[in-house]
C-alpha cells in the first residue's frame, strides 16, 4: 500500500478532553478498517481545543489523513479552528 492509499484510510480524531464519545468513535472507525490517529487528551497529551483543531486541520490539509473529526464541549470553536487551516 502506498502513502496515498494509507492516508486515504487514515482518520485523525481530536478532542480537548478524553470522553466515551471519543473512545466510541475510535473503536467504530477502527472496526470499519480505518487507521485512527488521536490528538489531544485522548492521545495522552494536555492540549487546548484551539491546538487540537489546528493539528487535525493540518493533518488533513497536508494529506496525512483522509478526514478529521474534532470534538469539544460545544464543537463550535474546535470546528472553526480546524477549518481555518
């Protein structure tokens, strides 16, 4: 499998806090055959929603992931940050 094929099956999942929603999405996407990259507290790092959104957006923009999913309490700020990239 070449790099573009791997990127096509990679999803970056970022959140500003660990939660069962993130765990469930991770499990579902993995079960569907995607490679999941976690960003922020779900990956064991303490990061604010703006940093999480930026990292997720950059991975998608750089072609390292097919798409990204971001989560925070309301979802508004992190979605704006991810889409500004």
